[in-house]
C-alpha cells in the first residue's frame, strides 16, 4: 500500500530530527525554512509525521505547496500525525517504515535528535556503506550537535579499523541551507531516474 501511495510524488527529500524540539527553537525554524526552500525547488518532503522537527518540515512543505508526507508508526504511547501532513501513511513495523523513507527520497537531511533520529541516520549510513543505495547524500544539519559524533567515528571507530574513510566521508556536516540544496541538486543531476539506486528497486 505504501509504495502505491507514494509512487506519484516525484523527487523528494526525507528530513529527520527530534520530536521534542519546540516551535521557538532555531532548529525548528531552520527545518521549516529548509523544507520550504526544497519545496520551492520541486521536492516533496517526507518526515516521520510527528511533532518537533518533523512538524516544522511538514509546515515548510505546505508553505511551498508540495506534497507533505508523514510516515507514522504505531507505538504503545499514541503518536498522532501532525496537522501539517497532507499525505499520511501509518506503519506497524519500523523496518517497513524505514524502506519508505529511502525508497522515494533523493537525500536525507538529519537535524539534531535522539535515538529515533540516530536509528534512521545509521540505517542510511549502512545502506550507503553496503551500496544498497548509491548517489544519496546524508547531510547532518547543525555542526555544534553533529561534529562530536563525526569526530568519534573518525577518531575511534575509524582509528580502530571498524569503518573506512569513505564511511565517514559519506556524512556531510553543514549549517548552510544553500549547501543542502546544492548537494541535493548535484545528486539529482548525476542519477538517472529509474536507475535502481534506491532500496527496494
């Protein structure tokens, strides 16, 4: 059902981040503005459909008039989809939901977040490492938050031989929304449509 529901959306970007980020925080405004700018360039926006960064990104998508997609998850503590989702999809299992985040996206933009955000980040990093997906930017937005993680990956995981230099280099840290748009357009120009670069192709 999920594949059919999103088959028409065209190009899209998945945006992740904390459900706990309140509307007044800089990250909230940045996520909304970035999503709006991506929408102005014709990219649909895919989020987890929750509050915080997810709602901010969905709001930006609505402002731009592009598809505002929320991929919800059934949890013991009910998580309602935010009111800025135009195209809702609900999932019981995390693994099927993760496929949908990747299947129709050209890139991941990851704002500061907790375990759920990290889960989605490292899922994408593993798919890139194993070449299940290719030509797929993973952009960590917010250098003050993400630089410590990248330092640990380089200084500990890489230094001990558990990952490669390329694994670290696939994660791009930036504070510049212009760089996000540039990276997304770069991959769109390099990757032919229907070439099987996505998981599930």
